[in-house]
C-alpha cells in the first residue's frame, strides 16, 4: 500500500492527492502537521524518510523507497501506474503542460510557502499586512502569466491542456485554493476560474480537497 506523508493544507501534497485520485490509486495518509510541535516535518523520524523535511513524500511500499517533490512524484505515477494519462503523448504537449505546472510549482509557490512566510514574519520582522501584501503580489504576478498562457493557447480546452485533467490542473487547483484562503482577488483570471470550476466538479478533485482529508481541522 502506498503511504502519502501529507498535510491537509499543503498545496504540494494537494497536487499529489489529486494525481493519486485521478489514477484511482489507494493509499494511506500519514499526517505531518506543519505547525504542531514546532513543525512535525522537522522531526528526526520524518527527516529519515525525507531529508528535505517537506511534504509531500510518497512511500511506495512498507520497506520501499520514498519519493519526494510533488512534480517528480506525479510524473513517476504517470509513468508507472495505469489510469488516465497526466501528461500528453506528444513532446510539445508535454513541454507545455510541464511549463504550466512549473509556473505554479516553481515560481508562485516557493515565494509564498509556509517557511518563507514564517521567515518574513519572525526573522525579518515584517507586519501581517506586509506579509499579506507580499503573498498577494507574487500570486497576482504568477497567476496573470498562467492566465495569459491559457487564454492565448490553442491547446487549452476544458482543462489546462485539452479536455482531460492532467499535471497542470493538479498544480493550478491547489494554488487557487491557497489564493482564496489568503483573500487574493481572482476576478482578473476568467480562464483560470473556468478551468478550476470544471476541475472542482470532478470526484477526484473533491476527494483530494483539504477539507476531505483525515487531518483536516
């Protein structure tokens, strides 16, 4: 049985939960609370599984290897497991989908994840208002680029690429969830909003949502 080390509000873990659900794969959730006990991701037991001390991590079997980094995990699942393809069959399509996914996972998310926000507040002494402004700035800059790419792309369909959800949608939906949680304005992104709405109607995306997780608060 697969074991997913996860935190219900982690957007990176959320991406992997969506991919697992789209593939129809069963797994056990191992909660790793990012705030309790000084951050359970820093505990030596978890660090032995994932030296980076981040979620998610996916253990492939009871004594099997542990995979880290959400995009690497999702691509591994797509390459090794049956179920709907999460990447297109053509090289150009795969490049486009990976670019969209990385616009979220490598450009927006790293600037706004928990450890960065904590550093801004506790080490640099920024106010809550300044922290929120920082968050909103990078969300707006990143989502506008995603919106423009999707709106202008002939390969954009019901979802980010065509009419089946894939890797890019696995990344986009959690990022929009986070933007809503931080009260970021989203009216300027009609294509994103349309795609996210279509995703959220699917059982796999509902199953993976933060409020459906066993560690949800």
